[in-house]
C-alpha cells in the first residue's frame, strides 16, 4: 500500500554517481574476473570516464595572494581582491578567485577590534574643592515587562554629591553631553571628568565637547578592567543597587525616574557617609565652606578655589597638605 493514495511509487532506481560506477566496475573486474570493457558495458559507464583520474587543483599561489591582500587590507571584499589581483597582472578569472575566496572563509565579515590608546593610571586623590573631579558611570536594570533600563550617574568626588541620575532605555553620547551641559550651567564646569572606556565616553563627540576653548575639561580614562580606579562612583553605584534597584520592581520609566530622584535627594541631604565624618554630602560641603571662609581673605571667592586642577602627583599632593596644615596653624 502506497503512503500517498493515488500516487504510484516510481520503479526507477536512484542514479549512481560516476565514482560509484567506478567502484562497481572495479568490483566486477576483481571479484568476477570480467574484463574492463565488459564491466563498463554492464554498469553503463564509458571506459574514458571510468579510467579518468582527477587532477588535484593547486591553488597555493592564489591562496598566498589573497592572504597577503586581506592581511594588509582588512576591510576589502571579494571584488576589491579581484581587481587588485588583475591590476598586478595575475590571470585567474573571477569564478576561480571566488571559489578559493569562499573556501578560505574570507567572505565572512571580520569585525576588527577597536584598539584603545594606552591608559595611564591616575592616582585616586581626594579633591580639595568642588568641581575639581566629576566621576561618571552607567548602571543597568530592567522593568517588570523585561525592557532594559540604563542609568547615568554623575558625582562630585569632593563631597560624593550625586549631581544627576539620568534614566532612559538608551543613553548615547549626545544624551551624556546634554546632561553635562545642564549641570555646568547650574554649578559651573569641572576641571576633570573621570570615566571608564565605554562607547559613550570614548566617542569623538564627548571629546570635542570637553576640549572646546570655553571649557577645557580633561577626560581621565581609567585602565580597562580596573573599576577600582573609579572607586568613588563605584561605591555609590553599589549603594544605589542595594537600596533602590534591588529593593523595588519597576513598571515604567516614570516610576524609575521618580524613585531615583527621591533616592538622590535623600543620598545628598540626609544619608550619612562614613568617609565624610558621618555627614551628608550637602552638609559636608557647607562645613568645608565655613571652614574656608575663616582662613580665606574677603577678596577671594570660592570659585577661585574651585578652579584648581586635580592633583595627580605625590609631590604636589604633599605640597597641598603642607599648605593646608599651615592654614590650621594660623
């Protein structure tokens, strides 16, 4: 009984390939002691086809030429290779070049690794005033429905004050610049910005914005794989993760923004920090400002103090400590 009613199964057997016919001829000539002529006639293969020996193709020269081209020019494709070879005087046609090109797996697009310039380790010093060093970093979380959420955190290393928490599903470099412009308009520009090597931070747009003549902000990149070199904001990220992101389930972006801003205000105004003598960042800044007012002449302003660059060398750090100690003696 046929599997499909109404359709008769063909009685024709599956055709043999030339190689299978050669093997059958060889079996007849060896086992059955038939001549090669009779065996070829029985199997249905011509003696010329039966006696043909395949010649191995020698593509070593073409392979070497393609290897040299693709090693020197990583981004070129198949047709670029063809015309470059033809212009050098090689005679291979495009079909042979394409066969070897695909056999060598060169048609698979290779993504070249973007190499970062060498990052010099920067000393993680405590700034002596506000707006000397800002640290920025990203965090990620997800909503109840599975959508990813990104958070941009910016703090002032001087008093660990959280300057902004920007929340959205995507935060490209232009969005980072917009947040920085808003902060600089409110409290002045920083002398330095410390960040990791994320794509938003190594973009040319952020570099151009910081190097503008009206700003002259230095970007301090930490070394790849060394988050402890940006320890101030990593410490803040850990607190935010434990106290906010891991503690709540979020249904919408608006909910994340509202709770993040509420947490930021509490972090700045109420939450005691052990490194600040158990004062909140705002109260610590006020205490330092009052202390500076006692030893600063009336002609000087806090803005002049803020303009000092960050200290990276140990000798300069000792010098500043010595000057501060002189002020306390008076």
